[in-house]
C-alpha cells in the first residue's frame, strides 16, 4: 500500500514565501516608479525655485526708463550742489549772478551778562511777520534774564528764533527769522522790561531798540539767462527732476547726464539669476560616467540626474543660454555691454564694459536690456507661469502654472494612481496568501488523518497475516 506523508512546516513556509515574492514583484516595480517620479518632482521643484528667483530679478529691469538713473555735477560746489532724479532731462545749465536767500537778523545793544536780570518787571514780546501772523511771548518777572528770554522765544518754535551772544563788554539778544526770503521779515513790539527790544524800521515813532544785522532777502540768479527769484536756497522746480542747493554767491555750470549705475546693478542681478537657473537644470540633467563617478573606487557606477534625457528640461536650458548669446538691439550686442555666456552655461557680467557702452549710446543699451527682459520673461512665464490665467481653445480658464507645474501635476497624478493600485494589489495579495495558507493547513490536516488511518490499517493487516500462519 502507498504511504501518505505530510509536508514539513519548513517546506510549506518556503513555498508560501516563493508565492509571496511573485506577488510582491509587480508591487515593487510600481513602488520603484513612484520613487523615480518623486525624484523628478523634486528636481522640477529645484528648477522652478531658481526660475522664480530669476523672475524676481527680471522685475528690476521691467521698466528700464525708471531704472536708468541720472547723475548731476557742478563746476563749483561752493556756489551750488545738485542732485537729479530718474525723470530729469539730460543737459547743461548755467547759473550766474547767484545771491543767497537770507533770514532777517537783528541784535540788541550791549547789556549785562546773559544771566543778568533785566529791570522793569515782567513783560511780553509780540512778533509780527510780514504775512500778518503774530506771535506773543510773555515772560514773568522772575525769569527776566537774556538767557531766559531767548529760551522762552525758542520754546514757542515760531517764526523767530533767539540766541544770546556774550562778549567781554556785555551780552546781546539776537533775533533771527526761522526762514529765509523777504516774506520772513518781522517786527518786534515789547512791553515792560522787554520794550527795549522793539524793532519796526517802517515806523517813525517806534523805538528801534534792536539793530538790523541784515534784512530778509530772496535768493536771485539767472538760469541759462532766465532770472529766478526764490525765498529759499533750495530750487526744486527750476529744472524738472533736478534739485539745486545754493551754497554761495557767484556762478557755476550744472550737468545732468544718464547714469548706468542702477541699471547695471539690475542687469547684474539678472545675470546672477540666469547662472543659478542654468546651473540648477544642469545638475538635474547631469550624467557622470562610471570612470569619473568616484575618485576613491574603481567600481563606482555611473550616476544620472533625475531629468537626464528630459526634453523640456534640456530645451529650457538652451533657451536660457540663447537669451544671452543671441541678444542684440540697435546695433549693440550682449558682449558689447559685458554680458556673455560660455558653452557650459556660465554667465558673466562686466559692469565696466556696461558703463562704457552706456556712456556712448544709452538709448541702445536701454533697448538691449528691454529685449533681454522680454525674452527672459517669456521663458520664465512659460516655465513657471505668471500672475494671470490661461484660456484653452475650449474656452476653459485656468491658472497659468507653466509647463513645470503641469509636469509636476501630471507626475503627482501618476503617483496617486500607482499608490491606489498598490493598495488594491496588496489587499488582493493578502487575500491570496491567506487562502493559500488555509489550503495548506487543510491539506496538512487531511494528510495527517490519512497517515493515521494508514497506520491503523497496517497494524490490522499485519495482525491478520500472523493469525493465518
């Protein structure tokens, strides 16, 4: 009779393990795909970040006219200094016969020291400005010294300021208008102990206790032959976009010219952003052969960036490089303004060359920078999108995320789909394994039962033979 035997537990475990490995193989393959897709998403994220930084740098050259600065100089700073805004028109301007605007200044006769008490009890001072405004300063009898009078006037912070000048022969109270120009003229009317500081030269009956040091006068000059009168020594509207600060009498010449400094700095920022973006793409598409993958091991394997062979990444890098190599406007090339790029994608910028070319032809250089902005803005918008929306041919409006956002969204969708598939397969595999284990358990039970039956039959069969003998 044929014997019946059960599989060993180790044999069963081995068969189940083999079956489980077969079930896991496609899941492992799908998980490897997820890992690769996540590496692609990470690579695109780095490239997107560098493109965003480039886009920010580009915003500084969007409006070249507002970026291009102006420089202003003067042949005699002792007569006038000058500053110019970006809106100032270039040109040369002659200032002649400059006289400065002055405040009114009067001073008292010699009195005691600044701390000597004035006789006559308390009093007040009334200052009447040329425009008709009046200011009153009242001083009690306990504070009637020159220093206290000056302090009380200055505390009011009005149209007149005071000081005390001491000499070996005594002290004087000096009163000066806070502003310059003829409109800053003032008269003084005092009462009590302060009546001695009266000043009103237009009145024949007024007590002229103060002496006129100099009258309030307007500044006067001619600008390219045109007469100008100003109550202050700062001319802010004589030349549009130019501020002239008069410093002394005489004549001087002013020059306003385009300055490349601001625009040069902005272009340098774009060059830096370009370098970063091109380098980021190169790193994610790089291939390192096995022979140079490691200096410490001859068995090193080749390495490749996640986006090696990705057409979109390679094309983006080429477009960025061409934006410089192919840049030209108004007969001026990128190289002429110090902007260049080598075959590996390294961008360099020479501010000295830029300034030199700008001096020769500022309009052409500005046009070149404008072209650089338009080209790179189109590239960055295509890659990472912009603030606006995109409308499809079907009329559907969506946020303009650029092709990097689209590729990332597509990869995320694939990952989600694969993860769902893996989850389903894992559940199905678990069910199949449970069924297999159950079948093996059942088979083992049946095999064990059959073995026991066979044993009993063998015993019975064996006993019957002995009796027949």
